[in-house]
């Protein structure tokens, strides 16, 4: 029997590009990043990304194709023409978390299914030796660096390593390595770009994954770090409270105040937290030495269950 033609399209943040690429691999689909030739695409299209104007432009070019929209967002969305194209196309809409589903439906876009992101790395069988205390992987968006984390970053100094993009305006406060080649960027590892191979080695070496972001659609780098036994220190908010077991992490609570940041068609929901709350979580983690190994093993178990091969096959159920 001939395999149905499936194409995965994406053009967005680095982590979402990885999601699209891994999803295509999992279901045997073609993968197209960025520019494409609409007439060359046949069969079912899975569009991966944020529901922004470009996303709906691409969707509108393929009215003759069956479509699945695999969406993420960090707050309410101003859908504008999106609802019109939704009604015209009648796609199957999949959210990457129940938090994303709630945001999209609050904005007027119905969601048919929730499929969490799958980890692209195979989880280790045992916890490796750790030589780096804190690791953080983040791009340049404001939500990744709330004001409250500034004093903590200064206090940690070289104990915290940031992997980021070369256009990050917040990078001056970190000891960092870039995921892209940027000769002017100060790095702990001179003349090296953070390839997947290096990323894996850094994940393996990290005792804690310090997630400073005050909002996420899913939080994929937290899951990736867990696959190598890094213990998350995370804000106690959805989507983390959906898929991350309480005993696997050190949590810090938000104040309950939310600030909305206009960002294109989005209204990013910043869940405000305090420096004191973040630092207390770090102190608890550092003092909890007797439980590190057990927590790290539980992280490996979660990442193993959430490997992409265990999750993304569900997309094939929607393609008839």
C-alpha cells in the first residue's frame, strides 16, 4: 500500500523548527523550512508554529490540501483573518499543551486535540557525572529574562551557562555559548558553535536546568535537559504543571499578577515572579543533595516516556 503524502511546514523559532523536523521524521513526512513552492506540495499538510499572519498566509495558499495545524502560544492571540481561514479550510487543530488550548479557545479558535511535544533525544539509562551547576537554553525574547532574574544571574556568575542566539540583547549578563556562529560573542568555549553534539554534552554535564522564563507554550528545553538527568528549577505554572511531575523539579511560585505584552498578533502572558521566590528555589535545590540522584532518575523516566516516537505517531490517526 502506498504511503500517503504528508508535508510538515514551519518557519518560526529555533525550538519549533526542531519540533517540525522531528515530527516529520516520526511520521515519514517531507519537511520544508521557510521558503517553499506551493504547487509542489501534495497530500496532507501539517503546519507547525504560532498562529501569526504568516502562518495563516501559508494555510491560505493550500486550500486544496487537507491541513493539520500544530500550534503553540504563550497567551491570547488576535486571530483577525485566522478565523476566516479556519472556517474556509476546516483544519484539524492540535495544541502542544492544555495551556495553549485554553489560550487559543479563549481567542476564538477551536482545538480538536492536545499532543505534547516529544523529546528528540533518547533519555539516558542512568544519571551521568555532573560538572556544571546550572544551565539555561533560551533565545532573545523578553519573556525568557524577567526582571526578577537579574540579581540571581549576577549572584550565580560563572555557575550559570546560557546557550542562546547571537542576537540576544540580554547576553551581557551571562557566561554563554551561542547556538550560531558569531565571532563577536563572548563564549566560555572560544571559536565553537553549539552543535547538537555539544548541546548533548552540556545537558549531560548540568546538575540543574534553571528555567528563568515567566511563560511557555510547552517548555521543550526543560524536557530535553531532563533526558540527560538535569533537574529543572521552574516556575509553577501551566504548561509545566501539566506534564512535569511535582517530584521531578524544584518549583517557585508566581505572585498571581499577569502582565500582557503585545508581540505581533500575540498577547504574551507574563506570570510575574519575584527574585526572592526564584532564589529560595535555588537554595532548596542546592541544599537537597541527598535527593539529587533520585530526582534525576525520575527526570530520565519522564523524558523516556515523552520521547517523540511515543507521542507523534498520533498525528497519523488524523490522516485518513
